[in-house]
């Protein structure tokens, strides 16, 4: 009798994971296409400038997720529809508010810097609110188990991106491509309102942050330390090795784009799925997280091996002049991403447990190693040294994450035994 519900639960989980992979495949392939198009159009140095703006967007995105959609995923996955709708209005309103604040900072910084870099950051500021809102809809749909809606939303973005890139090609600047990417995302953000049948409620942002500050504050610090470390490393690499070094590293990461689609696609649903495993069969959480992490690490290594077999002619056709410096970084970048894939299993488990203190501790240690080893490597050997330093940092950081998950599970078992003893 027990095998039937378990079988149904497994099929339901597989369906949700499939939509997560499909959604991220669309999202990452559009980002991958933008990266390739810009790399071929602008060259290594200008692509480096575009990459700095992209990394800065990542910091803001993770800040928004920490305050808005991370608590939503942990506390409102699989809840009744009315509870989800009320929470989603506030969470998306929080994301929109964060986007408006970040927009003002980005535009101000761009006007202060001036020149081509300044124009790139002004363009980024113009599209940040819409980009954060679109991302919030995706997470909200997955929290409700409606991965199909997130998939369709990203398809809309991809379709809108085609004419936008064509128009940007007429100007051939980093700022033009950022606007094309962001404004097509705004189309998807507006469509998300129609899909959900509601609008974001920025007025509820403060209440949302206050009610979930126990998770939100720690997830904010955790997410920003993660993406902030990437930003500091890239800016430091640019100062040490120049924008060409930034372009080379970003080009190598871009080559791992299809695997990153898998990594980020699973991340959309792994927290919600881990929470379901915890509620249904808590003794299986460690196994679920281990399988999840090991599978992603293996996929990254296989993809990296395939990239090493790509002929130089084909590589130059795809990336243009960025191929030559980027291809020399495939091995260290693959190792680093494989280690990051293994880490996601532990991270999903910690978030499902609500162990925000432990996940924050692990992230801060990993981020410090990422920046430190990445910049030391850059001083010693430029872009290749930075890539190897990051590979070492992420691999050692993975051990920290899994140690924290082990401790959190042990604490949970101890707490359950004490509760049973007192009852």
C-alpha cells in the first residue's frame, strides 16, 4: 500500500524537476545566446565591460532573492492557493522595490563614472526593476508547483529578445545590448502579472521583510556574499589583468552555459523539493541531497571533457576572438563549476531545514576563499591563475557546506529525541 503513494510522489517530483530544467534551459539558452552574440560583436575588452555589468546585476538579483523569493520558497511551497497568493503579492512587491532602489544606485554610479562604462551602468539601472520582477514570478510559480508557467514566461522573454538584439546590433555598444536584454525581460515581467492574475504589492514589502527577517536577513547576506564575491573577484581581475582578462574568464564560463542551465534549473526547485522530502520522509533528506549534488558534479565534468574536444575552428566560429584566451581556462573553470554543483545539494538541504545560520556561515567562508584565492591567483598568473584559485576555493568550500549540513541534521535528530522524551 505504501509503494503507490511513494510512486505517485516520485512521479510528481520528476514532473516538477522537469519543468525546472525546461524553464532554466530556456532562460540560460537565451542568456547564452546574448553572451555569444555580444562576444562576437564587441570583442574581448568590450565583452569584459558587458560582463562587469552582468556580474553587478547578479549581486542585485541575489539581494532581491534573499529578501523576497527565498523566504517564499521555504515557507510557501505547496501551501493552499490563498496563502500563496497573499505571500506572492508581497514577495514580488519586495523584489520590485529592491529593483527600484538598485536602479537609482546604478544610474547614479553610471552618471558619475561617465564614458562607455557609465552608459552600461545607466542602461542596467533602467532595466533592473523589470528584471527582478520577472525573476520573482519564476520562483513564485515554482513555489506553487506551477513550473509550466515559469517555462512559458521565459519563452516569452526569449521571443521578445530576438527583435531587441537585432535593434541593438545597429548600435553595437555594451549599453545597447544591456537595454535589449533588459527590455525584453520587461515584456516577460508584465506577462507574469497576467499569468498570476495579480500585481505585485510594493506596499507590503516592509511587512514581508519584517515577518521573514529571521530567514531573509541571513539569506540576503548569504546571497550577496556569493554574488558579491564574484563581483569583487571580477573587478579585481580587471584591475590586475585588464578587461581582456575579465572577458577571457567570462568566455570560459559562457562555454559551460548549457551545464549552468542544468545547475540553475534544478536550483529553482531543489529547495521546494527538499522541503517536501523533509516533511514526507526526513530520514531520506541526506540521500536526496547527495544524489542531487553528485549528479550535477558528474554532468559538469562530462561537459567540460566535451569542450576540450572542440576544434579551434569551431570555437572561433562560436566565440570569435574570445575563444583563444577562454579555451585555455576550460579545465579550472570546469573543476570549479563541478564543485559548485556538488555544493548545491548541501545548500538545498540546509535551506529546507531552515538552518539559515549554518548556511550563512558556510557561504561567508566559501566567499572569502573565492575572493582571496581568485585575486592571489590573478596576481601570480593573471586570468589563468585566477581561474585555478577559484577552482581550489570552490572545492574546499564544498566541504564546508557538507559539514554544515551534517551538523544541522544531527541537531534536528537531537531536538526530535528531546521532544519525544518530554512528551
